[in-house]
């Protein structure tokens, strides 16, 4: 039995709201709004991989004698850019704390909230990715 997609959306939106709540509370409780940059970084982090997968899916390798499983330079660059953004999203609150811009509680809350937001986006993409089935052409 296949689970209802509406239940997945409701659950993921509640988790996403809790991640945003943690980041916003890290700003509001400590009266310092520098950790809001974490939201932008973690929202942008999955975009390079999404672009790379859409480009890889649209490539036509018919009669080009290329291996479909071999990653291209563009997909490798997008993976590196995603990794850079994820590390930056974790390192930015650490840097703010080290410089004395935010407090320890704000740092922990913004890092946790950012990781929740990023994980929620990745889980959403994973849940709703279109899997091509073996008999998809025959509409079974």
C-alpha cells in the first residue's frame, strides 16, 4: 500500500517550520539578526545538485558512446558547490560566535535549525523524485 503524498507534505512542512522557527528564535531571543543568513545558505545549498540532475536527465547519449554512469565535470562542480554551501551554513554561525557577534545559544539554535531545513529539503526531493519503473511504458 502506497502512503498518501498529502501526509508526506504535511509532515515535511511541519519539520521545515520547526527549522525556520529555531533559526528565527536564535535571532529574536538574542536580539541579533545575523543568523538569518543561515536560512539563505541552506535554501540555496540543494540547488546546484537539482540543476545538475536535471541537466544529466536531459542529456541524450544516443550514439555518443558515453557512459551514463560517469559523472560530468558540471555535475562534479555542482556537487562541490553544494558541499561548499553546506559547510558554509555550518561555519557561518561558528564564525559569528568566534567573533563575538552572536552568543552560544544563538549559534547552536541557528546551526540546528539550518541543518533541519537542509535535511527537510533533501528528504522532500527524495520522497517526491520520480522513479521510472520497469513497466512504465506499458502503463501497468
